């Protein structure tokens, strides 16, 4: 993001310098055209004056002596005006030379500014290419991360399904274990009851009686069955 911001700032700066250079060139071109027009106008004035000075004076019809005096005065005035115009042309030439020197200085400064602007523009372009390379690399990394995320989501989903199946199996085993515990408790109660009966039979036998109680055979059969069931479980 910092690289993109620097590229945008550099591009804006280069664009503003380019517009400023274009305005300077336009101003220089306008000044040059105006000065060339003034110089051409000033250069054409002496030739026009020369044509006026060489134009023949009309005859007044009053004789050669009296008809040439106004023409000479007019010629003198025209010569004075020509000298003034020549002085103005010389001043304009000096001003044009000074302006040319100023324009040369301005053009040199502008050329240096344009050269610097081109250098900065090249730097901006290089930074932009670098940022583009970063963007491409980031897009590739994002694509890889997206693929890795999809794989992880698939693994997590599979693990959740496996966990659900394990929970169901654990619940079933828990129910089976509870059933086994109930059977065990029932068997223990039966064993305790049979043990008590066997103890009573032994006591009866030890007392000297040879007759076995009526339910003794059945009790022994049940005891053998319980012991067999216990071993089978």
C-alpha cells in the first residue's frame, strides 16, 4: 500500500510538472511570435519611409523656386521621423536581444525541468512496474492461500463427520455398557442369593441331615448356569 501511494504521488507530481511545462512553452511561443511581428513591422517601416522620401513632389505651378520649399521641409520632417523610427527599431532590437537572452535562459530552465520530469517519470514507471510485480505475486499467494483454505475446510468437514460418527458410536457403546452394568448387577444379586442358599444347604448338610431340601437340585442347576453365563460374558 505504501508503494502504491508513492507511485500515485509521483504520477500526480509528474503530471502537474508536465502541465506547467506546457504552459511555459505556450507563453514562450506567444512571446516569440509577438516579438517577431514587432521586428517585422519595425523592419518594414524604414523601407516605407524610403519610398515616401523618393516620391516626387507635385508641381504647384508657381515656379521652380516657390514649389520646392514645402517639399524640402516635408522631406526634412520625414527624415527626422525616419531617424526616430530607426532609434525605436534599435531599441526594439536591443529589447529583442534581451528578450532572446531571457527566453534562452527560460528555455534552458524549462529543458532542465523537463529532463528532471522525464527522469521522475521513468522512476515512477519503474516503481509502477515494481508494484505491478508485487500485485501479481500477491495474487498468486492469495490464490494459493485460497486453495489451502479450501483444503483445510474439506479436512475440517471430514473431521467433523468422523467426530459425529465417533460420538454416535460412543453413545451406542455407552448404552451397551449401561446394559452390561445392569446385567452385571442382576447377576450379582442372583449370585448373592444363590450363595446364601448354598450356605444354608451346607449348614444343613453339616448338621448331619442326609436329606437334601426339595429345591436344592434346582438351585445347583441355576448356580451352574449363572457361573457359565458369567464366564461367557
